[in-house]
C-alpha cells in the first residue's frame, strides 16, 4: 500500500495520476489537497510515502507546497507533475528539494519515478535510523566513560591512548594530557614493574595472560595502594588495543584482613565454647551418675524404713529424708535438662502424640500433689487432637507448668484446657494450664523464663525451687517449633499457653497406648504363686548400698548372686545359667558393664538371658547407646521397688518367649 498526498486542484488530472499508478500495480491510498492549509493539516494527521504536486494552483504553487513540507521536518519524496513548467523552472525545483518532475502529457514515467524515489527514501530512512542508533550508542558510551566510578584506560603497546576522569582521579592527576603517551608500567609500584612489563610484552605477542589480577599502584604524590585490574583486548583501526578497568581495593583488603582476624578469633571462641559445652556435658553426665547412685540408696532405704518401721517418729523422719531426696533429684534433673538444651545435645524424637490420653496420664500423676494442698485438678477434654512432638520432652514441659501452677496456688484449682485455633492460615493446638494462684506482675512476664529466676529471689524468696522449670519448658517448646505464652495479673492467677502445630495426620479413633503400664504388685504376686522355683538373678553392681537395696526390694521373688566387678561377673556367668542379669554400667576400675554384657552374650548358656542396664547415666543418648550395645532393657537410677519389679517381670516375659 502506497500512501500518496496529491497536491492538485484539478480532480480529473488527479484521477489520471492515481490511475497511472494503479496500472503499475500499486495499491494506492491517497488524499487530494488544494491549499497551503489543507496540506499542513494532511501532513500533521497522517504519514505519507510520497507527495505528487502540480506546479501551479489557484491559491499556491509547487514552491509553496515544497516549503510546507520542509517546515514539517518530514523526509518525504516530492515529485512535481505539470503541463506548463519549463526546463529552467524544473531544474530550479530540483535545487529547492524536489526529487523529480514530470510533464502531464508523459505520465508513463510516473510509476518508475515513484518506485525509484520510494526505494531511495527507504535507504535514507535506514541510514538515518542507523545514524541515530550510532549517536545514541556514542552518547551512552560517553556517559559511561565520563561517569564510571571505575577507572577506565585504553592503551596501545602499553602506552596510554586515552583515559576517563575516574582514571585520572585514581592516580591523582588533573589532566589526561599528562598521562597520554606515558607507559602503564610507570603507574605501578617498583616491586610490580617487571611483572606488568612482562604482561604487556606477552599480550603484544598474543600470548595468554591473566584477564584479572591484583597489583600495587602508585599515585602522583608517591602513595602506594592496592589495585584490582581487569584487562581485555579489542581492535581499533586495525590495531590491537588494550582496555583496562582499575579499582582501588585498599579498603577491601584491610576489611578482608580484619575479617580474617575476626574469623580466627571467632573460630577460637567457638572452639572454646564447644570445649566448654563438652566439658559441661561431661561434668553433668558424671555428676548425674555420681549423685543418682547414692540417691538410689537414700530414696530406697527411706522408703523401706517408712513402710516397715513400727515407730511413728522414725517413719516421719524417713518420709522427710525421702521428700528431700526427691527434691534433690528434681533439682539434678532440671539442671541436667537445661544443660542439654543449652549445649544442643538434646535430640528430638518426633512422633504423632495424641494429647488427650497424654494429659489424662499427667493429671493422674499430679493429682496426689494437688490433693496435699486441697486443690482441684481438672481436665475437661473437648476434642481429640494430635501434634507432632517428642512425647518425653512435651510431658516434661507440661509437667513443669503443672508443678509451678500447684506450687504457687494456695486455694482454688489448677486446670488444663485443650483447644484447636487457627493463626496465619495454619491449624494450631493450644494447651492452656490455668491456676487461681498469686498471679505474676506484667514486669516479670519475661524475667520468669530466665534461668534460676523467680519473682521473689535471694533472702526474700517465698517459694522453693531452682527457678529452672519455666526456662526448661520454654526451651523445649521452642525446640519443637512451638511457642509458650503467659497471661497473668497479680491476684488473678496465671495461664500458661503452649501452642504447637497440629499434626497433619487425622485422628482415627482409639489407638494403642505407647506407654506400657507397670504390672501391679498384686499381679506379680499372682504370677509367682504359680511358680515353684524363684528366678535366679545375677546382680553386677560395685556399690554395696545399691546391692543391699535391690535385693531388699526383690528378695521375696528372686534369688540373687551379687558381684562387684566385671571379671567376676563373667566368671559367674560362665559357671551358671541365669534368668535375668541386672548390670550396672560404671563398675569403677576395670572393664565396664557394657563390655561384660558383650562377653556374656557370647556364652551359649546365657546368650538368651535378658540383661537389664541399671545405671545413673540417664541422658536419652546414653540410654540409646546402652540399649544398642549389649543390654536389652533399661532401668535408670534412682528407681522404686515397683519400677525394678516391673522391669524384672518384663525381662522374665522376654525370657519365657525365647524358651
């Protein structure tokens, strides 16, 4: 489609021109104008491919229309078609800017002229477009060149050709004329000159050199500084030039050095912290063992005295010994648990936990403690829900909250609520432990979660305890990606809220409990009444008090052979077949209980004999290690009579299943 602006006052002549173009197979879109004003309007409103103008019109002539075109600033081919124009006038029109002229009586030349001028116009437009692109590119390059923060220089054979302002500023010069003709080698420190000179020679010989490297620059005033250099070659006027981009990296090098020093210090600090944590862990592990072993005797003998003594004052003193021992055990457990949480040695064992049954068991465990203070302990389950949690740690956290609630409540009740809530599009489970106790002022809401802190402390402390319970609870819930909140006011009680993500596994009704209930003493008595032979037990324990206590607990149902060192235990196991073996792990000097267990498992007569680890090493990782290295069951110290009888019965059941 050719868009033609026809400047012609004679409609018939205009039609002849258009017909001539159509005969040459042009598809023509045209508009005819007769005046200066009409032509201006047509040029403003549309884009035209070519203008064909009569020379003489009533209101203006071809000179006028050509001037209108020039004034518009548009580059459009202009052809004059006339029946009266002379040769001199035609030449003058060409000089004024017309591309061609034709006589109306010879319109056969029109189509070729139009084709030629359209082709020439396309060439002009393309050249103009390329020229504009080149100018834009040059402008962009100049803008980058002039404003770049990086120093940029171009050299030929190692001699400066031109540089940008940043290059001058980098080396402290004001005028590039000072640098032009100067060698690049002159701008580096003495120790680097030979290397840079070699790089230039190798580059000129087209031998590969590093495209990036660091060197030392020297400013106009003689100051040395660290330089980062990036180099590349390019062809300019058939000569291979080099462009260098320089950056002052002195501050970066200093920063890197400071960072390296800090990293060394940090690594040393981390190592010291790691060693400190390791020392703390070993200390707590050993302390746990050393305290639990005598505590086992203290709690055990006080319990036996309390049950068997006929004198009331003796029974009361035994009870006080037992209560004090239990308080000491609670303190030990809290400090050990806090150490595990702080040093990162506490390992999560996540599983699906059905909360209603877990909370029911906890209520049953804490009910005697609440009844001692005449407090109501309530749990009204509304719905069955599951969370993904470590059941042992979750019970520990909730237990700390219940213990605190009962401790700080003198009248009224302690209650647990279980709710499902939604927050940020996610389903959460809330466990709310509420009490009607003394309440906590707002300014202490954060303090009570700090280690060894209570609202009252020092000589004015009103309540017993280490102040670790809430710290442990908070750290446990945080470890399980949950949250622990407090709502409380003085005199209005407190509500501690545990929030955990609800398990994605839906509730499917009653499930078998993961906790095996201890066999009752009556059930155990009935079992042994049917047996004519008492089971024979090998007790390997280096502490005489614990030997005496364990045999006292079990003497009515089991026959014991007791030894105090590992080698004697191995000898006894070779000579006798036992129903159960109770094995202390730390046997003092000599081989350990695990080494003894390993040897016994190799014996034909006792390879199926259950071995119960009886130990003060109570960390979860200790338990896992012990059970995977020769022992079949685990009994942590201190233990009660019911606990030792229950684990022995479990071992006997296991023994019967292998016979």
